[in-house]
């Protein structure tokens, strides 16, 4: 089983027993959330487009920052 499949299963359980939604995602989880590879997510945050949270040497990505990136990346095309 690939890391992608394992992570995808974990994302389905993003609400804990108290009904609180998970806010910080690992790089692997963020890749699944964004539909990108782990390498692509790292490139996005290395370029400064996606801020990260560092806690005890581990890197996490805030779900709100990912949603902001998605909103800012939207484009409209006029096919006239």
C-alpha cells in the first residue's frame, strides 16, 4: 500500500472524537488535500507561496493556508 493511500484513509478521519476538525496537516497529508505530490508541495512552500508551521522540528501546513492558496490560484477564462 502506498503512502498516498494510507494518508488518504487518514484524511477521512480528519474530525476527532470531540467533533473538532484537524487544522495542521503533515506534508504528506497536505499533498493529498491539494491533489499534488509531496515533492510539489515542498516546492510550493520553498517558493514562499505556502507558509508552514514548525513545531519541535516538524513541519505542518495550516488547512486555512491551503484553502487561501486554492482561492488565490483560481482563474477565469473568457472564451469570446
